[in-house]
C-alpha cells in the first residue's frame, strides 16, 4: 500500500485580470492531473482555488512514490526466435529492441496454449514523488498560457507570467517542495488580503490552506460569488421587489476583482435619470463594474450596487469615492448626449462619408444609400403600404447616423440605441425611431428580433448587404476568420425571413448584388450569387439540425434548392413528421424512388405511349398524373403536408409496377416506354424533395 499525502501549489502574484485568471484556472487543474498521470503518481480529488492575487491547486491523497511496474510481453515462438545453435534470430532481436532490452534478457517458457515462446520482462522500480512534483510544478508554471494577454517580466529575469510572481507556496504534506521560477523560490507561507490580512501566513500542510486564507480575509471564488449574491438578494429584499442587474460576464469579473467582498449601495444624482438608461448602465457595468438597480416596475433607479474589496469599517468612504467616480462619468455622458441632440440627424448622415465601412465596399454613407434601396424593396416584397415603405426608407437613411455622434464614440455598444433616442427627440415617426434602435438585432442566435415591421426590413437590408458585399469582393468567412460577422448576419437574415415569408431570399440576394454593381463594384454576379446561395443552404442545414431534423431529411430537402428559410424549414419539419408518422411508407417509397432513378434515362423524356401500357403501368401513370397535379396545388398553397400526402399515394402503384413489370424488356419500344414512365414517376418528386436521400442512411 503506497503512503499518500496532500499536495499544494500556490502561485502568488500581482493582481491578475479576470479573463486570463478564469482561463488559467481551467488550465491549472488539467495540467496537474495530466502531469501526475503521466508520471504514474496516484491521486484523489483535485481542487483549484483562485483569487486576483493567487492561482492554486490542492490535490488530496497523492502517492509518495510512483507505482512499481512489472510488464511481461509475449514475443515470437521460441523455435522462430532462436536458431538451432541457440542464437537469437532477427525476429528475437527486433522484439527485444522494440521492448528496450537486450536479446540475452529474453526469457523462454510455455504459454497457456502449451507452446514455448520468448517473453520480454521489464521491471520499473518505484520512484519518490518529491522530485517529480518539483519538476511538475516548475513545468506547469511555465506552461500556463495567456491568450490575448502579453505575459510580463520582472526584475532582470527572462521568465514571464501574466503578472509578476511574488511568492510560491508548494507543499507535499508538511514538506516544502523545492520549486524555483525566476527569482522566486518556494516556501510554506502565503499572503492574505492586502489590507485586511497583511504579512506572510504559514501553511503547515495543504489541508489547512483554505482555512489559513479565510483567516487572512481571502475567500475562494465560489464563496466570493455566494457572498455577493447573498448581499444583492438582501438589497433587493430591502427595496421591496427591486431587481439588481448582474450580467454573467460582469458578475464573473467582479468576483475576480476582490478577495473579501462587501456589498454596498451607492447613489447618483437625480438629474442623470434624464439621460438614456442604456448609457448609464453601460458606464456602470463596463467601466466601473457597478450593478444597476431597477425598481419593482422595471424602471432604473438612482441606486447601484458596489462590491468593495476594502475594510468594511470604511464602507461610507468607499461608497463616497465610487459615487464621485460615477458622477464624473455620468457628467460626461450627459454632456455628450445633450450636445448630440443639437445636431440634425441628416447632418450626422452626411458625416458618414468620412467613415470607411470596408475599403473596397466604400464608406458607411455609401452603405446607407444601399440600405435605403434594399430596405424599400423588402418592404414592397412584403406588401407594405406606401406609408410603411416611406418610413422604411427613412429609417434606413438614418440607421447609421449615430455612429459619428459623441455619445456612440464614447459608448460604442449603444450604436443604434442612441440613434433611436435621437430620432425620437427629432420628432421622427415612432416606427422609424424603433427601427433605428432595433436594426442591429438579432445580434446572435436566440437574440430578440426587431420589434416592428420597419425594423425588420432595415435589419434585413443591413445584414444582406454585408453578406453580399463580402462575397462580392471575395472575402467570405473562412475557418475562424469572419471579421465582418457574416455568419452571424446570416443567422439574423434567416431568423427575420422566417417571420416575413413573402420576401424571397433569392430575389433579395440578386437585388443586393445589383446595388453593389450600381456602385461600380465589379464581380461575377452569377458566380457570387451561387456562392451566397450555397452559404445560406449550409446555414439552413445547420439550423435544421439544431431543430432535431435528421440529416437525411435535411439532405432530401436541400437537394431541391430551396433557400427561403420559412419554406425550407417548413418542408423539412413536415417531411420529418411524415416519416415519423408513416415510416414504412416513406422507407419503401425512398427505396422505390432510388430504384426508379437508377433505371430511368432522362434523355428519353416523359412522353408515354399509352397504347402499349399494361394494367400496372397504366395505374402508375394515372397515379403520377394526379400526383403531379396534387403536388403542384399543395406547393402553390404552401401546404407541404399535402405534398407529402400526394407522394405517399404513389407507394402502392410503384410497388405494383415493380412487382408486375420487367422494365428492361428485350423489346426496345416497351423498354424505353417503361423508362419514360419511371422518368414521369421521378419528376413528381422534383419540387418536393430528393426522396432517394432517405434511403441513403444509417
């Protein structure tokens, strides 16, 4: 039985930013676990502990030595391994070399089958864990990666870390593990909170590590989050149904900005509530990491939550300091907003001529002109009234105006939102202001769509223009490179078009490409259009898969070439449901279709000589004629379930045909007439789905 001890590695450093700290926390446990496994050291539960000033891993029940290994591998038969004089053959030498031993170390004995073989026996003695842990700690510290953050050096050292390392606490039981990184050598002490737990604290063994930290006013990330949430819940309760906004990303950052959190409440001046709440909240959440407080009616209040990391005895001073900071920030925001309100929005639009959208696609002003044209076309396709078309064009004209406002330059995330406020203040129609505010939506999968019709038209125009523009200049998304978020724009286009089935995506692509040509941008319109269609087909297939539609159903519908989102997804769902409800019919139909398509000869056409048809052939022809009419009628009405029903009606006559008729008859006239009938049968499916794809599965 191998003796075990607990193992601790703590890397103490200057305050680390939240994002790399979260990333390193995930890495640390994986690196230690894999290192112990590769070394052959057994261990129990592993726990990672982090705070802004430390990154630590605590491993329980670590073996004090590696496992002793005894390996026996069977080689060739003894008669093959040795010649008649008992000398090793090439087979024996090769086997020995493969197993890292000399041929004279091979042993011979009988195996379970009664035959004599040669065996390679290798004994790897146990090794003490301490030297291995020492090397592992140094390797892990050096091996932590900091994506998007440049590591720092300190003093005259050449090693680096995300922030300068100030101490290393490394213990194996009561013993210090010798670890050196740069000019820092390991010890058995740690450091607590900068203010509340000054000075070195001895860690006698790993099991007391967290208790030592808590005594020094440092909580683990899990406990800090729990304390903060409890404090926020108390704030909400004291205010009778109030709500504190705690976005996940900001909350995680706040957790990683403190070691001993105290939940406090500050206030800003009443006058700032006249400023759009989006600016106030962005300033608080993004710049100061405060949490806004909304009342029971959902209105923003003057209060906000501060998570302090100082001495709770001086909470009033901490609150006062933070209130001074937010006052200065909101003063700036109020000034920018009031100054922007003095500028006519049309003046902002003209200034867009100096803002480049994309070097080859021109300025944002040129994009705006394209948006006006495309958005108006979308509104007309959707059957909008003259007033709606006029409002759509106006909203598209003003959609990008706020990009050159002082407010959006300062608060970039509020583009569109601020334009909506400016439009409202300028007396623009409500649906125009709403459309400007919403036209960046949906910004990601699952995001809310623009609320009104005008907003949907403008948002759709904005996204399709970006997609077509990037394909036209030969810069579609590739791999992980998608600087203009074309994939995200495609998700938005599909989401909006599902609510506007009257609008044709193929027509929209052609129209958008035409606006680029009209601007003087040269490209092969036919080839680019085909590329964009394939791109949308791929996106639709991905979305359909996410809606639990099977791959063969997706392939069957995709083969028809439909890319209008509402129609594609409706067809896919109906076909999937029809297969689930009548599996035998569609499996047999798919097999029959595949057989018919294999035999059919499209060069013969579909004109059939009815005079030479037998009963089974005549029944199939009748079913095909009525099926074609029923399918056409159903598709005209958008009744995809009806189209599937019409296809299902073909099962019995096609089964009878194949049972009773020899297609490849020696008589050329009969054979070709039957092949034309199979062409007619296959043509019924053409506009619905490639049913043959349903037989190419599993």
